[in-house]
C-alpha cells in the first residue's frame, strides 16, 4: 500500500497528466483534429481522473479500517486491563495455593521451578534451555516431582491444580 507522500505524488502526476491532456484536447479541437483522435484523448483523460478517484477511495477506506482497528485495539487493551484488575487477587491466590502445595510435596527448589514451568505448558526441551540444563536432568527432576506428588505425569500435575478451579455444568 502506498504511503501518503507516494499517494500525493501519484495524484499530482495524474492531475498534471489530466491538465496536459485537457489542454491538448482544446488545441486539437482548435486545429481541427479528427473526432476519433479527440475522443481517444478524452477517454484517456477520463481514465486518468477515474484512476485518481479510485486511488483516493481506496486510501480513505483503508484509513477508515485502520481507525476502526485502532479503536478496537484500544477497547481490547481496556478490557484486558480491567480483566487483570479483576482477576489479580485470584491469580495471586492461585499462585499461593500452588506454591503451598509444592511445599507440602517437599519439592526441591529446582523441582518447584520445573513444576511451575510444566504448569505453564513448556516442554522438557524448552525448560532445559531456560535452565541451561540437559534434557536428561530435567526429565530426572520431573520423575522426582511426579513421585513425590504421587502422580503419573505432566497432565496429572496440571489436572491436580485445575480440578477444583474449573467448574463444569454438565
């Protein structure tokens, strides 16, 4: 899409072309040029004028869409901010409950960190990169924490904390 300065330059070129063609048509008529020649030049002038109008019409529509999108973005930002304000105490409460449970399972600091990263949905590879550890080491920490928590794996870890949060109306 053309920026405003490119659009203005293109419009200026079209307008100059239209004026020059208009003057040429007047000269041709005064000099007795054939009707078919004059009609062709009028057609070129009309097409140039239509080109300018189409160009600006598309620009104005695009500008309107951008304005609508910006309004929508601002609305979404406000909604997100409002949601965060409303749920901040809940997420802090949930975070504290998760930490309390991890303490009850007597997890090491590393196991707690890995458990939180697993709950956030990170893969073993991603966790190993974040912690600058081998995947084997992360897998061993996972096994230890699953054993201490008496669960079978990542999905049960997530389910343990989500079970009481998610209420399903069946």
